[in-house]
C-alpha cells in the first residue's frame, strides 16, 4: 500500500501522470471516494500521462467516456449502477481486456472488480484542497 498527500489539483494530476508511466494497457483502476474528492482530476492526470489530448471530464451522464492515446482508456462512472443488469448495460464487461478502465464510484461494483485491479481511495484531509490518496496494487509511484 502506498499513501500520498496531494495539496492541490495540479499535484493530483501529477500523481495520475506518475501512475500512467506504470501502465501496460489493460489495467483496471478502481477509484473510491466522496463527491468532489478528486477522482476525475486523477483520471485527467493519468490520461495526460498517456498522451490523450481530449478534454477529460466526468462521465456522470454518459456513464462511459472513451479516449485514445498511448492506450485506449475507458472512463466509467458507476454512481447510478445498482446491480449486475445496470453494470452489463454500461459495456463494462466488454471493455475488460481491450484497454485501461478507470472506474469512478467503484464502491458500487466492488464485487465485480478483478482481483488484480489497482485500487485508489481518495480521502479529504479536513484542509481545503488537501487529499490523502491510498493505492493498492501499484508499486513505485514517484511524484
């Protein structure tokens, strides 16, 4: 487990870039955290690190945004997913081996995450813009 403190949006994005340098193209990155914790900022940094030039935004209403860069990235929002039928309708199972999946609100699909998923929990620290990022399943992040 790795714990990193971020004190700004820019630092959170830089942490995402560091994660991107460790990826091989088929990882599942499960993001956990409250509304506004920084899940999309971390995703934006990962995408920047993968040379994705698109505007990366939360897929709240679209459920999934697809980006292409060094690897294909599927950015999911599982906030409204309430079971296997909802999950199946998102295309999640079809994407599992075709690119990197970054999943916001992974709390809602924990039982469907692969054992080797990279898990990232983002917690508020009580200080504005300061976050604790806790990583499981990824080693040697240099930020």
